């Protein structure tokens, strides 16, 4: 039972694979994105054109979107500038609070909202505690600090044998 909390409901190679069509298949009307290593590397301050197009595409399809990040306000606001999404910074994931705020802001029911992130012990846990589905993506930067390597080691049993969608 506890295992389920740490187990992503689905896996995508990158956010771009989470297309409007894929979301429609899943009956998802709102998406809560993690930022760091999910939609952009840590040191990339602003979204690329590819990223902007991706968000515009989802928006045109009627998908509601928000950011929930454990990072500082300045990082989140700078990244969100020009995108204008609803956001929660310093979210303290695995706390479900930030995600719950987004669900309320969207005005959707939890089963219509999907969380997307790169980490099990923060993103996945926060999503499941908030009662929504979680899609894991491969971290954008594979080379990480020792701390992250240890974390990834402990994540391994939960990401085992996931069916990864998208290009490997
Ligand atoms: Mg992250």
C-alpha cells in the first residue's frame, strides 16, 4: 500500500511527450509542473522558445497549468515571467499543500489534475498525498551532485519497470 505512494502512475521521457493528445487520453484537464530538472535545468533562468511553444500548445488545448516548486520565489517568478502561470514557490514538497492550492485554483476535481516532476520523494509523494496522479519525467541533467546520486539510488525500486513513453 505504501509502495503505491512512491510509485509514479506513468512515465514520460520528457515533458514534450506529455502532449494535449496524451492528456486528453488520460482525461487530464489541469497539469501541475515541477520546474527544476523537469521543464528546465537548474541554471536556465528563462524558458526556451521550445518550452514556450509547448506551454502555448497546451493552453490552446484548454489545459490549465501551474508550477509548484520547492525553489525560491525569485527563481520561480523569473522563469514564469512571460508565461504567467499560477505558481506556488517554496512549496515544501512532499507537502501536498502547493498542489492542493493549484487544484483549487483550477477549479477541477483531483482526478482531472496530473502532477509532473522528476523526483519520487518530493514530487511523487506530494502528488499522491494531494490525491492526484503523478507522471515522472527523466531529469534533464543526468549528472548531479553526490546527494542526488544517493537519492536516485533510493528512487530506483519505485521507478523499476515503468513503461517510459517518448524517445529514449
Ligand atoms: Mg525537480
